[in-house]
């Protein structure tokens, strides 16, 4: 799976959040980090469309600006996502995935009915869900980052793993898929450091746990089948 991250940020150099996210993907393969240039008046439509077609998972990544994305992303959409390309004769994005990585300096507790913002981030991002639907894409649940500057080191470590899975794991939404992803990551690290006893023990524990869960799932399935007969 190839992932394209379209970064829309008018002050990218000043953003600690974006710098952190980019660094977390340093060793990730098949990931393209694509920054929208806010200094250019127009986009190269053909080049942008070709880039989209080369990838399977498309990510819009931006800070929340007045309950929406920065203006540069809207400009990109208006110029690049023309009718024929999206839902006319070409339908070039059909069967691809669309995900949203959104950051905000406001606390998570405010984005609920009755909270300071009154709406969840998923509700505020509905236009992107509508876009995915129109284009025949699969819309992924948004990946939200609240108050990055106040995160503890432990929380940042968790963020790295969750973000990497959102970007690179085709099955990040289910437990089995997440386990397999962890196994692959550990195998890659072992390939670089084959003498790491601790990593080997962790990998074996994950594999044993997965096999136990698979056996339990098979047993429950058999029990259900017996009850249905």
C-alpha cells in the first residue's frame, strides 16, 4: 500500500506538530510527504493528479482553522479535483482511501455536544466524507491530535505508533491487523539488529498472543455454529 500525505499548513516551518509527525515517518517505506506550496498562485494540475493516482491511501493533513482546513487545501481541491477526474469520465480516485489528520490547540473535551465547540471533529469534517463518497473512495475515521504542545513524552510515544499505523497499516482499524503490523515492525528491527534478545522475546510474546486469540476465535465460531444448528 502506498500512502500520500498532503500537508496543508501556511506556517509549516513553525509547526512543531508537523515536524514531529514527519520525523516519525523517517524509516517508513511507500509514504510520500507532499507539502502544498502556499507561495505559488496555482497548482500544476496534471502533476498533482498523477501523484494521486500513484497512491492507494490519500491523507489530508492540516491544523484546524476556524472549523475547517487552511485555505491552501481548499484551493488545491478546487483546482485539482475537477469533475471528470473525481466523478465524471475518469473516476480516478475510486476504490482509494481518504483519511484526515487534523491537529488543534483546543482540548478534546470541548469537541462534544454541550461542550465549548458543540460539535465533534468528525462532524466538522463531514465535507471530506462527502467528497470521499462522491469520488467512490473509502473514508477513514479522522485521526485527531489535541494540544500537541502539552503532551507528555509517553503520550507522544503513543502518538508516534498510532500515527504510523494510520499512515501505513492497511488494517489499522482492527486488533488483528494492528498485531500483524507490530510483528512486521519488530521483524524489520531484528533484521537490523539480529542479536537483540529483548526484541526477539517481545516478538515471540506477540505471536503467541495472536495465535491464542485466533484459536479462541475459532472455538467461539464453532460454538456459535453448533448453537445455530
